[in-house]
């Protein structure tokens, strides 16, 4: 995808939605995701040993949450609270924002676009990270993981539709910048557009095949296009 695709996609949007983990922050850079997933799995299996084998196959904390909720909602609530606490700890040691992310947020706000963060991570950890790095003033709304409803995480469009509602724009006026196929899917299911942040080489082709309206390897390119 060429830079003019990026510019055109952003120009058509009244609101820019940023995914959190990837475009803005490497959430588990300091507290590895497999470690968090293992601890959550142990917590769940302590109450329901039958979950042990099922949870052992994933190193993704969000997948542990999903699987636990599917098996036992009450137990899922316990795991969810533990995950929120782990995410808040993780962003404390996650390091600086993604290179170019602050410039992208600032330029997007300066261009008059409405800005929201839409994440499968908890709203608590997003708020903590943005405040810690003094970039919260660039963000009008934060829509984190739907509380007690992991089934509504992206690729479900729920969070994007909620962000559009809070920003007082139509879903079709929103563009989501995300680094996973579920972001592209959620953006299109909501009726909006998508910019794939290809922070790994294989993602560029995957995003193009998924129909992303634009793809960029650098968050700084968002700032450049906005300027």
C-alpha cells in the first residue's frame, strides 16, 4: 500500500481509533505474556482442575480469559480481575510508547480528528500507561475490554461501535489503526475503515489480503499524513 492510500484513508475519517497493544504500547514487553497466561491458568485450574490441560495450550492471557469464561463465568470473573491487575503491572514496566505513537496522537488531534483508544486490554491499563507518559490529553475516549464480556472483544465490532457513539460520529466515519487481523475485521464489521500497522514483515501481505484500506510499517507515517 502506498503512502497516498494512507493519506486518503485518514482524510476521509472524522475519528481515528488507535488499538493499544502494538500501535501505542508493547504491553507485555517487561512482563511477558506467557508468564501472565501461565499465572492466570494456574489460578483457574486451582478452582477447576479440568481446565488445566485446555489452558496449558495457550500463551495468550486474553485466550486464557476467553476459555475460562466459556467454562465457568464465575471463575472467569476472578481471572478477569487478576488479568486487569497484571495488565496494570505490565504497562508500568513496558517501556516507552511505540516509536512514532506520540507524534501520531498529537498530529491526529492537531488535525481536528476525534481520537479514541479501542483495546482488548483493560481500560485501566490503557489509562495508566497514557497518564504515565503524559499523552492522555491527546485521547478523548478510551474503550477497553468489555467488562465481564470477553465474547465482545475484537474482532467483534462492539468496542468500535461504542467508541463511535462516545465520539458522536457515525461508525463509517471512523478508521481503526491496529496491528492484528482481528482489528481489520472489527473495523469492517463496524462499518468503518482500517489501517494495518505492520510491525512484523509478514503482516503487510496479511493486512492487504484482509482488505485493509492502507498499511504502514511506521507509526510516524500517521503523523506525517496528518500534517
